[in-house]
C-alpha cells in the first residue's frame, strides 16, 4: 500500500479542494478499506456535480478531475435522490 500513499493524499486533497470551492457545507470526508479496495469519499450539500473544464495550456485551475482520474483506479459521483448534495469518490485496488 506504500506505493499508493502519495496518489491517495493528492486525490483526497483535490476532492476536498473541489468541495470547499464549489460545494456547500457541511463537507465530509470518509476513508474506508474493504476487501481489496481503498475508497476516499467527500460529501457536500452543493447541487452541482463536478465537471471537466475546457482549459488552455496556461490555465492555473480546473485540472482536479483530470488528476483524480489519472491517479485513482476508479472514480465517480453519487447524487442525492431525496436531498441536495453529492458524494465524489475515488477508489484504489489494493494488492492481495
């Protein structure tokens, strides 16, 4: 699991930064490991789901989703069906 530490830290930072900048409080973070999967999940009450921005080469912001997709094995968004908000998650497959 040592090989994943830097990737997990960077992805969690991106997930939290996106929730702080674009979401609505309260913001939550959950880390879990089950079977052979590690998951980071960040929740907030904002109605908007993350979206990829069309940036030029010199853009300073807006690469969070690209970083998350590149460094995790799986990622996605779960939207609330009865309440506002969403959960943005990233997963890594752990060695057996």
